[in-house]
C-alpha cells in the first residue's frame, strides 16, 4: 500500500487520510448493528488520522484529519473531545465553508440537550438479538396499572322501607295527559252503478229500433200413407 510504503511522503500522507476516511465510513455503517465492530473500525481510523496529522503539513490535510477525529468522537458520545477536534479544524483555516461547518457543530454540541443525548447514545448496544432465541417478554413492573373501575354511588330512594304508594314519582316521570281524540270523518259513500254521483252528468242512451224478424209459420204435414203413394188411376 502507498500509505505503508511511502508513509512519510506527501502521497503516502494523503493515502493515510483516505484510508482513515474509509475506516470511519465503515464504522458508521455498522454502528447500529454491531457496536463492537464499529468501535474497532473507529480505533483504526483514529490511528490513521493521527499518523496523517503527524507527517503532513498541508492545512487541508490537517483540517480534514481533525474533522474526521471530531466525527468519530461525536459518534461514540465523547462530546468534549469532539469539540476540541472541531476547534482544531477551525485553527487549520482550510476554507470559510469548513470553518462555518465546524463552528455549527461546536454550537450544537454545546447545548445541554445534545450532550445528554450523545452520552446516552454512546452507552447503547444496537446489536440485533439472535433470531433463534425466543423474544423477551416485559417484566411485571413494566405493565401499566389497572384502571379504576369503581362506579360512583347512585342517589336512589329506599324502596324497601317506604310503601310504593307513598313514593312520589319525579315530575319528569309523570304520565302525560292523553291526547284529545279527533272525531272520525264520516266515510264517504262511493257511487254505485245504480246511483250516479251527484256531480256526474246524466247521459241518456237513445233507443235503437231493432228490425222485426218474421218467423215463418210451421206447416204441419200430414203423414203419407201407403194409399197415398199409389199412382192415381186414369
């Protein structure tokens, strides 16, 4: 590797800085899955950054190396160390943009809420549980208390000692007066075929002269005997 073979040269120093950036990036990726591996990668990155600072005099290189160390310290909850490294980044005076970013991180880390969060975050272990193991159940102290299910007392009269006739019903429960019945309307007689309606006009049907059909008289025929069948004599 260039960083190992030419560590004291400018190329070797920049290679060392690049190596430290790669180690820090890998540590940030596994920080939420394996804290042990992340810490090992961070330690290797810190060593590479410190070597780059000790062998390089370029202000850009020194600014980036201090900035990397500040990010590692911030990731593991070391707030004071991170602020010190950001101040070293500003002292390198790489550029106005880099100075502004470092100052913003200092202002953020100086807040009490940020310090408390990073201190808590640094103690967390995000290693996932073994999928072959059964899930853990919450303890009894983690369960919420039962709600208060006691009902308030009801202010009711004592019906056991007071006769029912003497118990006055509240005004809201008094029976309502019956509504006055409306007289039923007389049923209207529907007009029949024989009785025309009062408003209906009377239509006279003209008589039709039917033709007289004469029935022919029935002529009774006398029975014809054997004598009548004989031919007349001439």
